[in-house]
């Protein structure tokens, strides 16, 4: 397991995730500026066995758009002298704080999902993460978004309601793959869950077999909180909520939780509180460029959604309300970011209502980071379109995949650039190759 993960950053702060051990439970954290000067005294935190020796420190008081270095050492107690502390590999990290909202040039971030790690017979994803590290540097990426399935808890065998099982899957994915540990220290990381953090196609209304879905969710989400969500931005709602938002200058991001509160029987993909938070966020940033992270496609028409994708008709009500709100409020510049489907593409959704109002939203899909799935044609998984239909409680939508953007050979990651004019440029790269040449390179104006 990594000892350091760089999490949510702002123009003045960074979340620093650390993991100690039973033998070395106390973490000593320092943040240094470009002149190698300490930004404040060393922070000491005693990690707890009940939290699997993980802890998060939000380091504040930093300057906007400046480079910093994080150093972590571990001791037996808070009284451990400097020469009594130990360091593992990749206990130093580097990042740059985000710019203030006023004034901004272009920036780039990475998008990826679906990280198949060792299954007992499958080689670890070392090459994929070595390449992710290279591509982050090549594109000067400011952060990375992980769009779900950071672990595969249900491969190769169905899990039981056992916290240690889920914990060990994170050890397998992030500790046994040393290049992953390296990437997690090289730039800030934002994560959201999908089904394989719990079990394939998780839905609170699932009843098949003798599976204790609620028991699985309970232990899986404890592991998810410790290893992923704890270093995300704080959810705007109290209690067990996993959606969040953040900004990079004037560009806004909202990450949806499409799993924990899903009830397909009542057409609920996201809970009402989350839907209200999303609606408010959209209204608060009407004219800004907005990215919405959704672990399953929102725009793209999937051939066999089976109540697992936004395009399934059971979710027409909630999907329609969100899209109708865009028309009602004149909200512009909406781009969805997704993974899940083991393909990379760009798709659009034309949205129109009976009053003649219209808008277009975009979706960028990047998946998988590392997989062994076949290279399917676009028609095998998707309806390329254009395909139109009327949504319940909402407008008429027309979905279309930009066929020239489609790429399905595993494994991939996408670099997304926002230029100074607000245009979006995306570049798709193979992660199982050492080539720095993009497979696809295209642009659009949201």
C-alpha cells in the first residue's frame, strides 16, 4: 500500500493521505516550498489500527499556483527524533497549487478508470502506470481524475462481507504495483467509485442469488472511505455522501456518486439530496465551463444498458430533470467525464424542449487504464446514432458518438486540455505502450 497519496488541492491547500503501520504508527509530515523552506512546523499524526493506519492532513496557508514538495517519515511515537524516523519508497511528493479564480491560462488533467490489477493469473499493471507517470509529465498534468473501478473486488471471485477482503484489494492494486505508488505522489488525485469497488453492477434493488448486497456495501464503503474518499474534497452534505465539487480557477468540477444510493426500481441513479446539490451547482456556475464526473455514461447511448447506465429508460425521470434544468436556466458549457465501458470516445447530446430551447452537452469517455477485454467495434457496445427520444419529465434528446474519436483497444488514458479561450482538447494514449504519440487528438468548443 502506498504511504503517501496527494489528494484534493486548492489555491491555498492540499490534502495529504498517509499510511503508517503497527510498527511505525506516527507520521511526520512536512511541506516545503520551491526554495526548500518549510511552510510551517512538522505535523505529527498518530495513525490508528482501526483506520488501517491511514490518516489525512489538509495542509493550508499555501500560495496560489506555486510548486511544493511533501515529505513523510514514520516513527514509533511522537517523540521519535529525526534520526529515529524511517522512510519508505515514494514518501516524497510534488504538486502545484491551483490558480485563483481571477485570470487563468490553459491547463491539462488526466482522466482514466478501470484498473484491473492482479487476479492471481494476470500480470500486475506495472507498464500501464509507468506510462501514466510519463504522460502526466509530458502533458504537464495538474491533477488526475479516477472515474471508478480503481479496484476489482469481485475478480476473480465473488466477495463476502469482509472488510479485510476489500482492504487487501487496495493492497493488491496499489502496493503490489510499485509504479502506481509512484504516480499517487506525483500530482493531486480525485477519485469516485463505481460498481467493482463493491460488486459488479451494484444496485440497492438487486435481489439475485444469496448475496448480502447491503452487507457488501457496508464493508466496501468503509474501505472506499479510508483509501479513496478521505482525500477527496468534503461533500457539501453531512453524513454518508460521496459526491463532491471543486474548481481549477474558473473551471468547475462535480463528481457524482452513481452507486451507493442507486435504486433502479424507483428510477433513482443518485439520491434526491445529491440531485438537488447538482442542480444548485449548475445554477451557481451557469456560464463557466463545467465538468461532471459520472462513473457510468450519461450522454453516450449504450446498446444494452440493463438498468446500469443513465440511458436506460428507468432513469429517464431523473436524467430528464437534470437536462430540463439546463434549458430552463440557460446553463451552458457542460461536459461529462466518464469511463466504465472499456473504450474511449467523445459523444454529444442535443437537448431540445417544446418551447424551442436547445443546448448541446458533451461527454468524454476514457477507459480502461489496464484491462484484458477484447477490442470491440463501436456497434458491439454502443448505438453510434444519431438516435432521438423523448425523456420522461424532460426534453427530447439526440445522442451521437463522434465516430472518428472512438478507440477500444485496451488500455488507455486521456489527457484533457482546457485552453485560455475555454476550448477543450483531448488526447488518447495507450498505457500498454511506451509511445508518447496520441492515438487520437481532437478538440471541441463546449
